C-alpha cells in the first residue's frame, strides 16, 4: 500500500512534476552530452577513441546495472529520500567530472555519476504514479516523457553551445546550479511517498546482473582493439561476451528462485503484456536514439568540419519537434491505444534516420540532413510518451517502485548496448575502409579528405543499424493490447440522453 507524509495530497502535483523533470533532464542529458565534446575532451585529456567510448558507457553502464536495486531502495526507504540522495551524488560527481585531468579519472567520475543517476531515476516514475490521479497520469507521463526524450537527444545541442561558448568542462559544471535548485525542490516540494515494503535487498542479484552486463559491454567496446580475438592467454572477446550472457542467465535463474522473497525482478510484472512489450520497445527506442548520435555527430564534425556549436545546432530540429509531439501522444494513448501510436511512430522514427543516412554525403550541405531530423523527431515524440504510460498503467501501487526501475533499466540497457554496438560497428567499418589504427584512435576530427568517404560510409552503417532496430520494434508493437472499447450506455442512460436531445430540439 502506498502511504505518504502529512499534507502530501495538498501539494501541487505539477510542481512536483517540475522538480522531477528538471532532475531527469540532467541525468538523461549526461548520457549523450559528451558526444559533441569528443575532439576537445580528447585533446584536453589525451584520450583515445576507446577512452571516449568509455566516457559515455561507464556512465550508462552503471546507470543501467544498478537501476533494479535502486528501485527497491525507494520501496524500502522512501522514494523522496532516495531521490534526493541520488540527486546529491549525481551533482557532486558532475563537479568532479569537470575537474579531472586524466582519462582514467574521467571514467571513474562518470561511473559515480551513473551511480547517482541510477539511485534517482526509478523514483521519478513511482512518484508521478503516486501524486497524480489515474485520469491525469497519462498527461503527466506525457510531459515527463517529452522532457526525457528531449534530454536524451539534446545532449549534443546543449553540449555544443557550452563547448563553443565556454569550455568542454562546462558540460559538467552546468549541473551544479541545476542540481542545487532541484535538490532544494526535492526536499521541500516532493512528498515522502512510501510503499511500506521493508524486506531485505537482493545484493547477490545486483552483483550478477551488473557483472553480466559489464562483460557484454566491455566485449563490444574493446572487440575491435583485439580484432575480436584473443585478449591474453585463453581470454578472448567472444569468451568475455559469452561469460556476460551466461551470468545474465544465472541471474534469471537466481531471480526465479527468489520470487517468494521480493526479488529484483518480480516475474509477475511480465504478466502484463502492456508492461512487457513497452519495456522492450523502450530499450529499442533508446538503442536507436543513442545509436544515432555518435555517428551523426562524427559526420557533422569530422566530415563536414562543423564546430561543436554548429553541430549542436544542426541536431536541434529532432528534439524540438519531439518536445511538441510527445505530450499530445501521451494524452492520446488512453483513447487510441498503443498500437495506433507506436507502430506508425516507430516506422516514422526509422524513416527519419534512413532519410538522414541517405542524404549524408561527404560534400553535402548541413541542410541536407534537416528533413530527416524533423521526421525522426516526430517519430520519437509519438513513441516516448506512450511507452511510459502503457508500461505503468496496469501496475499495482505496491509494485510501482520496482516497475519504474525495471522499465528504466530496459531503456538504459538499450542505450548502453546501442552506444557500444554502434561504436563497435563504426570502428569495424573504419578499419574495413582502410582508415589506419592510429588515425581511428585519435578521437578527434578526421579532417584529411582522404578519409571522408570512408568515415561517411561507416556512419551510414551505424545509422542503418538503428533503422533495423526501429523496424523490428514496429513489428513488436503489434503485440500490444488493443485500445479499450468505450463502455456501452446503460439502459437508464439512453432514455435520459434521448430526453435531453428532445428538449434541445
């Protein structure tokens, strides 16, 4: 049962939503904001392309791996208290990211940032479910999803402005004032919502899932460096990935044995077809959203020669269109159902990426990719909000914390696997196109025109991989439950309506 502190119900839920959205915007922005600063960060820290991939994926990996456990923390200690703690850790780690001097320090600081984000994020959906009544929850999820979708793809835009106007370190320092204000709001505005659950935490499950996911991501990122073969002695990239998959299998068996002791993954969540399909679609959507940014940002800066600020502006249309479409889609999902929004939305999402890939040539104008970005933004707006609403609408209050953690975990796993997979594909295609290893590892701009064709072809491969994921997602969306039918009129209501109609005549 969900309980709350005195006067919780008198607090304005939209003000609570504003605090949650500001905090979520920061954490999701930081999944992509380093992409635009690749050349500057590489020069400032002496980082290679592998290092840069870890700057992004250390954050997303810890974020994704610890979400399940942190969802349980909210159930046990109170969503507001856990939310504020995670926000404080994230904000302080952001400051440290802006002060580091070596690639290793940056990777460690980004991992701590991911810890703060993981502790904070699951509490947001649980708090929205708690403070909004059922009839307004779809609109609230629509607003949150619009902000989340905007943040996920706006990282290069915001980062580009900061890098061009100030310095790459400000992509992290900017979190300090926002985080301080949000933390004050979390302590004053956000209610102390509790589920009353006091069971022990599943630490062994958290270790298994974290280790499995880490090994898979390590294999994807480092695979090209070792030519997808031997790392040392008997240890190889295929073995590392296989061990990761095996550990996730052990985790699934472990969770099955704990179903009567509050596991990290309550299998009863997956009895809801809406939750199951929406969680998988959320993973695919984040795979596509994150997967498209690295190749496109490299194309804009390395092939077209744009500055960080100019590249960021070139990516504005997608997030801007999504911001206006997502709230409308969130409000419409109750009437239209998931299929009528998500199937066309995912196809439009993929079509926008495909159009961008087709128009990207070594000698193209930056304006050539704008139409594809607009189409991409429409599709993203149609999909982001409905997946959140459909995932949570059938979840009982006692499971909102773990369900929100599970849903966000699926999304972040999609993000980290998407970033790692597209990064691996880019490195592989650059090698196939004859770009030397020392040039590929520079992580800066490949300004020499002799590499422009090869990099453009590699970028297209990365973009079309995300298109394939979107098409598979549209097929999966057909499994969503149909839209609810309007309730038929009762026998007593029909004569009354007839009388009213007669009086109006």
